[in-house]
């Protein structure tokens, strides 16, 4: 008996259903990862601002702090932590 003879007649439908489940799970996982990473980056920004402002209404925003964090985080985690700020 060949492998094709052992496959049910509705294999194409089953295959399509399984493909849909995998693709849906991947999309959901990507959305969840994006949401968690957005929250993480927001929290990182909040902590940087809190450190820089030190209780004052406005921060001096030291480039040294941002640069050092970028370098240290890049060494620890790899790419994704550039020295530049958005808008510059």
C-alpha cells in the first residue's frame, strides 16, 4: 500500500485547517509579543525619565545616560538598542 493510498480523501481540507490554525497562532503570538515589547519599552522610557528628572519638572536629558544604556544593553542583548533618539 502506498503512502497516497493511506491518506484520507479529505486530506486537502484537513491540511488547510491545520495551516489556518498554525497561521492564526503565529499572528496571535506576534501581536502578543508586540504588545508586551511596547509595554516594556514604555516602562524603560518611564524609568529613564524618572532617573533623569530626579523629581524635577523637566529633565536635562543627558546624552551620556542614553549612550551608556544603549552600549550596555547592546552588549547584553545584541542589536535593537541604538544610541540615537527618535526624531534625531
